[in-house]
C-alpha cells in the first residue's frame, strides 16, 4: 500500500512540475498575451497553491518569476526524494 501511495504522490508532484514548465514555455512564447490564454490560466490555477507557499517563504513578495523557479526546483527535489524512497522499499 505504501509504494502505491508514494507513486500517487510522485505523479501529483510530476504533474505540478510539468504545469510549471508549461507556464514558463507559454510565458516565453505568448509574452503579455498569456493571461488571456485559457491553457495558461488552467496551469496557473493548478499551480497556485505551491507557488503561493514558496512565495511566502521568500523575503521579497514581489518576485513571481523567482517563486516559480524555486517552486519547480523544490518539486523536482521532492520528486527525486520520492523516487529514492520508493526504490528503497522495493
């Protein structure tokens, strides 16, 4: 049961990381018009909670790019840690 739970949590973390990558790619491609894009808004909705959590940890609150990049790095490290934990159980 525990390996399944770790795998499910890892899938959620992976989805959040891919949504953050998608947001970054759309920001580069669409520029200022990204706010009107429904896919970008969906990615923004999905990743709002982790980005806000990371933004609260940062000293300067007016750094959305830094918060997004740091959020992606933390999610990536969590994804690797979950992979290592699941491999240790097997």
